[in-house]
């Protein structure tokens, strides 16, 4: 159940909520617009275009687009973290909109635990572990542009 504190949001807190609302809404709206052919021509992964190596986030945009189409199987195949991140963005949008509408701070949110820096290590470990598995899989299937093992002599 959602419960709000008695404290009213200050001007700075309201501005930060608007900022979080904008940042969380952008990928959700973008995934819908990209599905309708409104993708800007400059959306290219700079890491992949410069090095030929996919970055840890490669596939997230396609995963979000698949979720916007309702195709969760494709979303998971594009990037395993796509659906959880999409859900997190949606949750942030709902929570920030609720706080802005009421003008009061939520007492408990699922993100309060993640605010402490020491709680991020396990998420980073999972994310970069998955990235390592993806790179290994791309090398083994031959889909990887550059095989780093063939360069070592």
C-alpha cells in the first residue's frame, strides 16, 4: 500500500521529482516512437562503432522496443536486463507522478534500499557478469566482429 508522509515536498524536491520523471519517461516514450519509425539517425552505439565491440547496454533499446510491442520473448533475447529496467522506469514514473500530484513524499519506496552506494555492487556484478556471458556467446557463435582470441599469438 502506498503511504505518504506528512511533510510537504520542498521546491528543490519538486524540481528533482520533475527531473526524475522526465528521465524515466524518455526511454518509455522513445521505445514507442522508435516502433513507429521515428528513430533519429544519430542513435548509434559509439562504443560499438569505434571499437566493433558491443557495449554492456547494446540491445537495451531493441529490448525496450519489443516490450512496447508486447513481445517479451524477443525483449529477453535482445537483453536480459531490458524487462526489469523497463519495469523500473515505469515504477519511477508512477511513484514520481504520485509524489508530484500529492505534493508529499512517499514513506517507503523500493528504491530507498538502492540509494546507499554500498548496495549497488551486487547489481553491477550481475550486469557485468551478464555482459561477459554475452560477449563469450557472441565469440563462440561467430557473431562478434572482432575475435580477441585470434589476435593473441
